[in-house]
């Protein structure tokens, strides 16, 4: 038996969300689910009551949206967690006198940084330099023309 005209919308939304799932993109699936929820809530508001043909898809789309949001948050890139090649290049230039180290206040602290961390730089301990820059919330500035790609 075919669904009645008023109950075809949930099946259409299932098809849209299924196609979004085929894209294998959590963001697309999340957007499709949220759009489906919005349309279903609009139809429920028009009807004045929540009926089973609209209630079940609301729950399914809500759970699917929550799962995809959780996957998106878990997959978010926290950024570099250790010294990168660019960071090492910046440090090389700072310790060669071609760069600057700036405190969060905007004050240049290159001399103090170089003096304090010369042993770590000489030993090639990039992790210690990385941790020092993070702990003191420092910024490294250098002439970008001297950076090689």
C-alpha cells in the first residue's frame, strides 16, 4: 500500500538523508538531518500535533544528527601538537639573529629567549623549544623571504 499524500514527506526526507550518507561526509549528513528535522517540525506545527509518521523520522534524524555532530567534533584537528618544520625553521632564524621573539604583551624578548634556551637549541631539542614557546605564549617572527618552501 502506498503512503497517503500527507505522509509521503518523511519518505522523501529519508531518501535525501540516504543520498547524503552516500556522500560519506559527516557535514553533509548533519546538514541533511537538520534540514529534515526543520521540515518535519514545520509540518508538525502546521498540523498542530505530533503524529507517528512525523515523530519517528524526527527521532531518527535527531539521533543521526547527534552522531554525526559527535563524529565531526572527534575528527576536528586540534592543530600541531609538536614542533613542525616551519617552527624549526623559525627557530633556526631566531638563533641566527634573523628573527624576533615577541611576548604576548608585544614586547620583544629575543635576547632573553635565546640566552635561556641556547643549550636546547644547540642540542637539537626542538620539543623543549616548542614547550617553552607554548608555556610563555610567545610568537616567533622572521623575514619570510628567507624561508625555503
